[in-house]
C-alpha cells in the first residue's frame, strides 16, 4: 500500500495507470525518474530525488527523499541536506564550499568576446547579426554568443562570498565543459589550498578539431595555474580524490580527436604527481569510477557483453581487476559507499532506474527504492532474451531480442531491426523514454538489437573497427542478425522494418539502398544522409576527421575517399524503393537539418511513400514532453501504415 501511495505522488495524469495492460507512451511519462544524490556522513541514509513531467502542462516537478540504507520506508524532505551554506552575489551555478569553509567555488557565465552585431556596432541596437572569424560558432544546439562559463573563487566571510576571482580571466574557454559537463569538472583539493578544474584551452577551429581537455591546478593564494596533464593529447576528465587526499584519480583517453578511444583510470600520487595507468592492460573502456572508503579500492562501471557492470581494482595491486556484478541489467552509476555496501543506479530494458545496494565483497544486490514497482506490476512485461548469430569465420554476433508480452511462438509477428547510434555507443540494458524496447514490444513488435561491430563491451578491437568503415562490416552484422531471426516461424517475413537514430539513422539510410527487399519500412531519426555536406556543416570536426577520415576534398586521403565514395547513403539513393519516415531536429548541429531534408526530398522525388516529422525546437534528442509524445504517436502511426 505504501508503494502504491508513493507512486501516486509521481503520477500527474488523470488516467489510472494501474488499469493499463500494456506499456504506452503515456505510461512512460507517468514514471518517476529516480536520481540518487548522496549518503549521509554516518552512512545510514541515502538521499535521492524523483522527477516527473506533466505532458499536458509540460511543467516539471522534483521531490526529495531520504531512505534508511537498512529499510524500505522513504521519507519526503524539503531539500537535500547541506552542512555548509554560503550566500553568493549575483547569478551563479552550483556553489561549492572548501573543506575548511574559507572559500567558495561557483560558476558564472561571463562575456569574453563580441560576436553580436549590436555589440560591435552600438549604433545598430536593433540588428540581429552574428559575426564570426573562426569555427565553433555553434555547438550541439546553441550558437556561440561570446559568453563562457568560468569557475570563480571567493573568500567566505560571515557566510557571504566576497573578493571574487575568475580562474580563467578573459579566456574563451568553458568550465564545466560544453555541452554535457557538470560539477564533476571543478572542485577544491582536500587541503582547501587549490582548485582542480577541467577545460579544453583551445578556441575556434582548433577547438572544433580537438578533444584535448586537461586537468588544471589553480593555486588560490598566488593565482598561478599548472597543467597537471600537459603530456596527454586526448581527453583528461573526471578528477576525484581519495578520502585521505593522498591520491587523485581521473579518466584519460590518449588520442586527440578520438572521442571513443579506450578510457583508462589514471592514478596520480598527489605528493609527487607521479602517474600510473591502472587499467592499461585491461581490454575494455571505463565509463565512470568511484573511490572506495579504504583509499585503496576503486570501483568503476564499464560495458560488458551487452550490459554495464561494476568492476573493482586495488591501486596497490596492478592488473588486479575483478568483476563485481553480473546479470541482465545495467549499473547506471555509483552514488557512494556505506561500510561494505555500494549504492548504485540500476535498471534494465523493462525497468527505469531504481536505487540498489551492492555488497562490495560478493556482488549480491538488493533493491532499495521502489518508486515504480506499482506501475510495473500493472502492465504485462515483454521477455528479453540473448541471441547469438553465427558469422563468417566462425565468430558470433550477440543481440538482444525483445518479445511482445504474452508472446505466442505459433503466431507471426512484425519485427524491427534496431540500429544503435554512436557509432561506438554501448547497446546494453538501457531504458530510453523514446527508443524504448518495452514500448515497441508492447505494441506487438518483436525487436532485435544487435551488438554489431563498433560497440564497447566486447574488447577494444571490436569497438575500434568501425572507424573509417561505417557502411562496411556494421551493415553486414545488421543484415546477418535480421536474416538469422527471420528464419524463425514466428517472424512475419513480409513485415520487417529497420529503425534507428544518429549513426543508427545513418544505418537506416544505408540499409535503404542495399537491403535487397528485406525490409518493408524504415524510420530514421537525425541520421546522416550525405557525408560531404554533413562534413561541411557539423560542429565537432574531430569526430568527422577521425571516423570518416577527414575532409571530402582531400584526394590523397585513402581513408576519407573510401568513406565518401562507398559509405555515403546518398550514393545509393537510386536503389531506394521502400517507405521511409524521417525525423529531424531543427536545433541539431551535430547532424544538421540539411541531412533530413535531403533524404526526404530524395524519397519524394522518387515517389516513395515518405514522411518528414520536423521538430524545430529540438536538438539531436527530443526533450519537450509534448514533442516526445507526438514523436511516439508518429512512430507507431507509421508502423501501422507500413508494416
């Protein structure tokens, strides 16, 4: 009863969720979205929040809770606890107070450059003009306006921040990093004398072509700054100190321009600044990590065989990496440790995130929060099974297959091939509120989701193969997976479709030209259609340079020539003959609007049944509730029409 009442707090719709028999878009939006925040200093209480959005008003609500680690009864609280308060002047983000309480660290958006016409020409105050002399004029979904987020340090006097100092005065760099960096990008050192922060000190075209972030050490007393990772040309991210302050660990990718490079954990002895790569010999890539309470253990998450699991290592015993958890689920993040228990986010393809306890010795797990139990108990669950397809040369391709609730093997079902983005994105036990396999299966579709080449969790060679070969082996894997599943009597071979977003959308466009009649419909969201024009308009050029090979005009670059000549979907447009639905975001600067428009125009000129769903205010994703609902309705309307 308590769980049902608790769930009702997060249900903002007038319909009765408990009466539903199948997952629907409305059901997904009714779920409470759980986010763990911290553990109390005494290790007895976990603090978390549950957020929800009302589809009809598009208003968000977030509520905070405290739950005993050894109990199941959550208590509503007004806000997350904070043992130190500091008032600040003006607008600031995420204020942090030094361990000794004498300093405050905050983020302000400061004007560094003039790019606006009315700033450059004050006598033209009504002008709506932007003037650029370099690249990085737009990023993700925002045009550069000359403002940058900077870390600011201030003295704390009687709870008020005074004597503010910009750590990067007049510098055109962002900290936290754009577009996804957060408070993990800046922090006080344990002795309160320094600040560690992450940024990419490059601008313009250099910024667009590089992934070289570094970790900097700012001396509060002198104002001097040292680059702690100057020798590494790739990503240096996520610095974190052991509880005794003796070590700083961080993640590192070695190659500049390769955003999906192997991600290692580097240990820095704080006294000597000596560095050790703790995962150099481990043939996988680290997602995130957390220091153990003993100052010797580091717990980290990583993709593993179609899931995400916890591993642990001892900093004093090199190459001693152990897998702690195992199962058909994802560990989506580590919140903290209390005695011999980790508090983590966990979920799977049938369940949104809840908090779990993990025994640090045995890996045994138990569920801590039960926010959405009542909701899931009200619907019929799809069955998710692993499938292995034999490939040429004796290798196997792993796939997840999601079956409709109450699946009957004596019936025939329409089937969808799901194409993952990235391209180096893990296809694990994720739970998306848009690309939701539970929802697709609940509408009567079988879904197969292959771990094709280019995905982490199967070794670094498997992950790296796809760069420069976008339309090669990955397409073979997709076709092998669907051909294998189509041999089953319960698959209706006349009703097979392919769907995907980003690189998955690109895959759909490629398959549309090479599928030889396998598919009866396609759905592509923000997919790359024409590689030359995409190279000329995308903003993170380091990605295009690494994965495609470089600019399309470079006749001497064999890798690039191969990509543009063999792997641009537009080159196969003459063979398009199958209905296709195209979603395109208007503020998607990663895969700009021209890609979707070109693909739609191609289909229309060829008189192919096609539809364009344009979302002018969305970026590479769909974030606004009503837009997301329309997206779902159009997705399934199209499948109903064509499959």
